[in-house]
């Protein structure tokens, strides 16, 4: 009872704190949401639960990054747009080296994604081994992002942090001169550039017919990076085709190819970071430096999927999706040169029954299955310097398979009360073969984890037509990934156990009748067992271990308000303020490392406070100014909490101008400044790094600009 009272007090305090920041500090801001922001909250649809439902009555915490936010914020990277969502953190160690976490999963994430399941439309981007190459995506290839926070294994399989859903199709909206949107692009070309050799080019071709839609995206980006040895380049192609070949049948085809090459400068210790934060990791003892070894990653990935949906009758719908990918992965590192050949394939299918056509108004039932398999061939060679392969050190193969059955029943008990119950049964197994050099006389082994039930029960109650309350309880389950079973130290860890836990959550959501005010807040408690933590050895090779349990109490809130709603006259045509806030009281519960007791310490890599505030103001002649401020408190860098990264303030400004350039053409120019305050900070810290090499310096004040031409 006492815990519930504390949680409710925190929730109220969080709402009050956000309101004060929003109302009293109009100088800090986040880009305006334009037309999408003036929609009725009850009209905003969450599609992540297989069938769409109104955001107002969705009984879970959801973050939505719509097309307008992506256009205004996500020029070269998803990072600034995603970081506006409370409870979600995206970091960039160097250009191309990203990691994404939801509610604290940075604990085990050296780079990339852990504890989070990612989908492109109906297709899982996360492979059977738990790895997700999110950095291969170009932001211009996304039309909308949905982030489901907390365990959602009841519909999406193994995860404990949440789910990221990337919608690749672009919206079809009418053209307008003001802040009300832009026309559907048939052909769009963009060029942008900036400090540290940044160059980004993209082309988009979109064609709509009466029954089908074609989207083609091409992009190339390069950067020299702020630090020495941090160059990056990526070629990107994406094609999507949706075809209603019959009124009740839809065929969707998606193909993505990315060729990415980026250097990894490596972490610095405190002395090196203070002396020259731009330097790459220097040689130390017997280990050479990052430049000498030409440390970096080359990733060529081809991904594709085909889905078919049929409306059997008004009350029955069926979907089946087939998908697969191939990755050629090379990683010259300080102590070795790793080559991986990865293949992944699988399918997802479900059946939907709509009770509205059977006398049960507002009820739906889903029953489905998802299955995946990944085959990884991994070889490690000596790195002779300059990324030249030498003798074979070790080789092996890991075959991972996972599948889960899921079912969900949702409906309205009354016109105010909505209840959802869902559960999945998850199976996970990997088989490994260790090979000793070319003789390949190593051993063969396997591990099968016990099937895990992942239930979820949630409800939403309309206190008033514009105000809803929600509550949920769900179980999280996250097995070790392939990169954790066989990390860069080349030792297969058969003793690594999955993370499991229970999440308890409640929250409120509000939207004013005139759509000027939107507010959302939640408080949750996640009790996790067998937390997986990352460690680095003397050579910088990583390995992972279970670290007992964690207690994760968090509060998240977001408020946005139009002080001046979009209008057609006046000096100021629209002004919007917004504020999101995340409070993370995350602690190790029972964690001992040898004779050292870390119980009660803060969770490594997770800041206690994050506040992102913003404003956008619209002027005549389609000129707009947007600003965003991000405050992040200090971050523990090791499990012992002996070292912390300093807190920092980031401010971004962006000026945008759009105009007609003749019949059917729109021209857009934009320019901006990142890190206006010239703050020195480290982003994407290497947690638990040997020798204190925690720091990856982020760029100081830098500039960008670009143009888009739409036909």
C-alpha cells in the first residue's frame, strides 16, 4: 500500500513538474507537430496492437513520432526525434554507431539494441538471435514510429524493454502553404551538409494508384566525424509496394539494402578525454591503437518481406508474413579481425475475429504464431594492422531458433471501461559449434531454455470524455543474444541466463476538447531477475554476465500545448510548447561481483533525470523556427558507481522555410545549429570499460543545412 502511495505521489509530481517547465520556460523547445498536433486525441490511432485503437483509450504507455516530427527533427538520424519520447534513449558513440534503449536497457547494450523488439511494418527487423541492425536504416525511409514501452512479449515475443514499430509508408495528405502539412510527394530530392564533412543525399519516388501504392527511397550519407578515425558512409535503398488486388485482399512487399562502413575510434580514459577529446583510442601496453588497427565495422545487409492480408468476411481477418535477411559483417578490432556471415528467415501469422459482427460490440480476439531462425558463421583472425587479416584465431557457428504462440482478447465491458488480456508461450534454443582453426575439430553443444509464458493484463477507464486512466501488469523475458553468447572475446558463454521480470504500471492520458492541450504520464515498477551486464577485458574485448536482480521504479510524462493555434493571419501563425520528463530510480537489488557487493547501486548507464523541452513558432511566408533543449543528469559508468559522466545541457535550433516553386513544386530550405551551448559531453559511454576507457566525446557546436525539392 505504501509503495502504491509513493508511486501515485511521484506521478502527480511528475505532471506538475512538466506543467511548470512547459508553462514557464518558452525559450526551450521541440519542433512543432503541425497538422498532426491539432488532431483530437481520440482520433490518433495506435496500430501496434495488430488492429488500430484510439490512443486515448489504449491501456499502455505509447510514444508516437509522427511524419511531421520526422520531417522536422530527423534529418540525418532518428536520434533527436526518438529522444523526445520519455523513457526512451538513443545514443551515438560516433557516426553510424548507435544504440537504443527503452527503460534502462543500456545496462547490457554495447551498441545497437537489447531488450527491445523492432519491426518494419509487419516484419521483425530483430533476428532470432536478438540482434537488430537499426543503424542501417535511413530516417527518410520511415513514415511513422510507434514505441510501446514495457514488456510486450504477449504479442511480440521475447523482450522486456518494449517494442519499436517502424511504418515505412508515407502519409497521403493535401498540400498547404502553412503549418497544416505538405502534399504527397511523387518525386522528392534532398541535399544537406554540415560540419565535420557531413553530406546527405536522398531521392524519393512515390506513386499512388486507385488500388496500390509504390514507395522508393534512395539515400547516401557520409561524415568525417568529430573525432579522429570516426568517418562513416552508408548507401541505402528501400522499396515498398502495397497492392489491394481485390477489395478484401492486400499484398505488401518490402525490400531494404544497406551498405555501411564506419570507423570506431574507441573509448578514452579520463586523462585522455580531458587532454584531447577528439583523439582516437591510443596504444596502451601490448595493445595497439584504433588508428593503427583501422578498427571499424563494415555491414552489408539485404532484408526483404512479403505479407498477405485477407478479409475473409466482415468479422474475420487473416495475415501471414514471410521475411528473411542476409548480412555480411566485418569488424577489424584492436585484438582481432572478426568476420560474420549471417542469415535469418521466418514467418508471422495471426487470425483476427471481430465481435462487432457477432453481437459482441467492441470485442476482438487474435490468435497467432511467429517463428524465426538465424544461422551465424563467425571467424576471428589476427589483425596485423591496417585491417589486414592474419592467422585464424578461432571460428564457430551458432544456429538460433525461437518461436512463440500468442493470443489476445480485448473489448469494452462498458462504454468507459476497456479490458485487454494477452499471453504468449515462448521457445528459445541455440546450437553452437566450436572450431579450432582450419582443422575444425572443436565441440558441438546446445542449450534450450525452458518455455516461458509471457502474460499481460491491462485496462483503461474513461474518467471523462477527454481523460483516461490505465493500469497494466506484464511479464518480461529477454534471452541472451548471439552477440552476448559469443562476444568479441570469442568465448561461448553457455551459462548466461535470460532476464525475466514483472512490470506493474499505471498512468493517465488527457486531451482537451479543443485539442490545444495533450498530456500523458505514467509510473511503473519493473522487478527484474538475472540482469545481464556488459564488461570489457584489458584488450577491450567484451563479455557478459548475470548480475542478480534489479528494482526499476520510473516516472514518465509528456505535455504539449498550442499557445497560438495554427492560423492564416498575423505575425505569429502558430506557437507550440512541449515538455517530456523521465525519472529513473533504477537500482541493483542483489548483485555481488567476487567479494564486492554492488547491491543498492544505481543501474549502470542510466541517468536519473532526463528532460526534453521545446517550442516551435510559425511565421508568415511558411517560415518556422524550432528549438529543442535536452537536459541529462550524470550517468554511472561502472557497476561500483565509482565513476560518473557529467550532466549536460544540449540545445538545438532549426530555421525552416517552404515555398511554392511553380505549379506542383515545393521548395524547402533549412539551416540549424546543434549543441548551441558548445557543451563538452560524452555520448554512448563504454560502461564497465577496462582501464577507465568510458568516454566517447560528442561533437561541440556544429552547423547543418539543406534543401528539399518536391515535384
